[in-house]
């Protein structure tokens, strides 16, 4: 591998790509992470490794570390950048696609939870892009060289995505997302009783300064990018609330970061701490109940339910709605039963 991979060049809203990953042997004596990587990345220089650490590109156990961090036995050391490794070549793969609508201009797909949208972060196959490249020829590439992609949703978020078939359609759709004229509504199950029936969350979103795999909300306008999320309560279920969230902007992890910011982390959102009991009692039966709910939906409880936009070719408004997936529906039903029993 070329040591040029150790050039940090990511931005706040970019997806991070895994270039290197090592797990220290159980008998590893404490060793500075820059020296540890020097011994494992062929032709790497200490200056480039230290520069990568300074830029926040080196992680140990998913937490950003400085170059003087001492690697210990069992530690997982990863190097993440905003650009994909040069050896990553996109190839088509015969993967199933749930196509909701298709014409000569665009494709609308209902992405299943667990499918990565585009290669990166150690996922270089099995993605939506790999599937699209197999099923459709000559899709246009966006600025990140991703075929057909106009917007994205997280790996463990289910729901609707629109794919462009031509450059003109991609430009038209991208402008609608940028101008905030498209409609994007999500359904989310969050921890806690959201007191307001509806509201708006505003706050700049950027990468967490210590954990670069998380996004966070910054006070003021000095950091991050502006983000606006509107929410409406659909159901109150005791220690959790079922919401509809409408995006005015489209930042990475926007709903996940905004909901955590106001104290209502998404249910079972492992990256943001929602996989712990954040609201409720400490009784053993309640803990078992929540654990059973976690088993029903083993991901963050977020679904991209509604997508609306002006068709780039006809000019007509198109709006699509998707069914709530079974894992979220089952978790909701269980909480509904609990809420009824709790209020008896």
C-alpha cells in the first residue's frame, strides 16, 4: 500500500472511509500509536502519521486519539479519511433492489435497513451503489463520483431514496434539495416524553471534536453547518415518543444529532447512546421489556417515510410514501401494549 493514503483531507460533512484497520495482539506492550502504525503501514512516514493524528483521522476503539496514545492489547486502531482508498474500484453487484417507481429520468428505491448507500467506512461491497451499477448502465456521477446519487440516508435507516438517470436530472434534483423545495419526512421513535406537540430544532451540525464518527450540535455559528428539523408528535407511549420529522436541511445524521441535542435520542441508536435505557424505571421487568424491544429493532428507530419533489422532466409534483418496516412496527406495537398496561 502506498503511504499517500495517510494524507488527511476530510471535511465536516464528508463520509469517512476506512484505509487501515488493525487489532493489537493480546500481549501488546503499551506503544505510541504513531510508532504502532509505523510498524504496520508499508512505507508510511512518521510525519504523515502524526499529521493524520493531528487532523483527527486516527481512532482507537472508535475514539479519536492523539499520536502519543499508548496502544494496548485488544485495541482496534483505524485510520479514516474523507477520500476512498485508491484501490477501491466500484463494481456492479447483483443485489436485490426494492424499486418503488422508475421512468426514463429517475428511479425511486425503498432501501432496507442494513444496506450501506455508497462504499466507504470499510464497506466496499454490498452497497446500494454496487446494486445500481449492476442494474442500470451509464448512471451519471455526482461530485463525489457516486453513480446516480442525489442524497443519502444512513446504513441502518430504512426508506426512500431518489436516483438520477441523467446529468440534467441529477442537477435538477440536487438543486431542489439545496433550495429546500423537496419534501422529506421521517418517522422516528425516540427516548422520553416529548412535551411539545410540535416544534423546530435549529443548530449547526458538524463532526464531534473527539468522536469523529458522531455528529454534534454546536452553539452559535462558529462551527458546523446550519441545520433545521421540524417535528410533530404522532404518539406518546410512556417512556418513548413516536415522531414525524421533516427535514429543511440535509446534514449527516441530522435527525439523530438534533434529537440527542434536545434530550430525546433515537431508540436503539447505538452510536448516539440510544441503546441504553435512557428513560424509565430500574425494575428488572422493565429492563427485560426494553431488551426485548431492542431485539425487535436492532438499529436506530428511523425510517425515511415520505419523499416529494418536482419531476425534472414533466415539472409535475410527485410524492411517494413508504410503509413502516416490520421491525419498527413490531417495536411500536410492543410499546403501545406497555403504555396501555402502564396507564391501567
